[in-house]
């Protein structure tokens, strides 16, 4: 009896292995990954012990370039470095615009104070957005008082880059922001094709996807539900509904826990309409930012790569065979 049970378990194990073996699945469609530049070319910072309200401008690395996140110059540099998509952050203003800026408040990065969305665009564009940056504990401020650097409006960005694609981050949970963005695109239909996707707050993300056919979105909740559901049931070939027909952020260092990674997993996701975005460790919005992390991206992977170091990853990817 014990011998029969052992045989059954061995056969079941072999069947499970065969059903999920990456090498038995077709290789992913060969192609070059599409790069998403998080915040454009920007000043990176130490992520150790980072919290929700940590002022990251005061912990930047020693600057190696002059670009600041979410500016038109940083976006131009990102596209030049190989980005196909630039991620940007938006806040509604009191006079009906969207300001492109990351932080909920102005106090960390600028010489202004208060909640970003409590100001009008004219006031926001008078601020020194490089005011708070320091790499040495406040002894020097290398970006303070620089001419020609200002907080852009979303409309200015979409006008400036007619061939660019953008991933829009809703910084709040207010669904009305989706309505405002949808109205803006109705007024300027030529801009709609430049919105590759939306993410962030669940309510505005879901609302905008409902309002705007052809645009996809993802939330932290969707991604968590998809990946956990697949880890539990993916051995059977089942792809959870939360994975289907949407973009899924996959931390490359966690990918080994996904049944059939890489070929079988990518095949199943493609069959269910999912677009895979490979990122770095899930803390914050870490990306594929080093050559060591880039080496973990499967050969032939034709999906998306999220990076905070487009100026490093773009040229390096261009050299890969």
C-alpha cells in the first residue's frame, strides 16, 4: 500500500512538474523589452527605512546629472535614453489644471508649503522645485535657485511630446480626478493616445479605465490579488481574474515563486491578456535599476521594464544581443 501511494505521489509530482516546466513551454515572443522611466531621469535616493512621509529630497545620492523628476527636461532625457513610456504624477489644482509633481505636500522639495492640490497652477509654477534637495545633510543644495526649472502642467507635457507615451499616477483616492482627466482628453482628443496607462489610487484608476476604452490601469490591490492568487492556484494552470486583461507589476526577485517562470508563466499571462511589467523589489516603486537586476530579465522577454535609472538601463539594454 505504501509503495502504491509513493508511486502515485511520484507520478503526481511528475505531472505537476511537466505542467509547469518553463523549458517545456514555448519561449516568450522574442523582442526587446519596452522601458518605463519612473519620474523620467531623476535624482535617486536611499530607500533604507523609507516611510510614507519620508522626505526623499534630503537623502539623494551625490548627483551625477542635473535632472529633477517630473520636469519636461527629465522626460526629454528619458526618451533620449531609450524610454518608450514615462511615468508621471499628477495633482488637480484649484484653477482646473493638473500639476505634474510627486509629493502630496510642497514642503519637502520646494520653497512652498501646504498641500499641493490646495494651490493654483500659477502659484505652483513660481515655486523653486529644486529647493529642498541635498545629498549632504543640508550643507549644500545643488538644485536650489536653478533657472528654467519649474513644475509643469500635464497639458504642457502632452503638448511638448507629441510622440511620447505616459503612465499617469493618480496621487489620491478621489474618483473625480478621473472625470477631470477624461474631460481634458475629450477637449483634446489628440492627447488620448499618449496615455499608455494609469495607476495609483484605486478609485480614480478604476473610474478612468471605465471612462476611457483602450486605456488600462493597475492598482496595488490588483497586483497583490493577481500574484498571490497565481502562487496558490497557478500550479493547475489557473489564471486569476485579477490578472486578466490588465497590466501586472512583477518584482523580478519574486518571479521564481511564480509557477512556470518564465516561459510558462508569460505564456499563460499573454493568453489571458495580461501585460507584464518587471520591477525591482516591491518596496515603494523600486525598479530594475542595476546591471545585476537587468541580468535577471529573461532573454527574449518582450514585455515592460520599470526603471528608476533609465540613463543606466536604457543604454545597457541597447547593448544586449
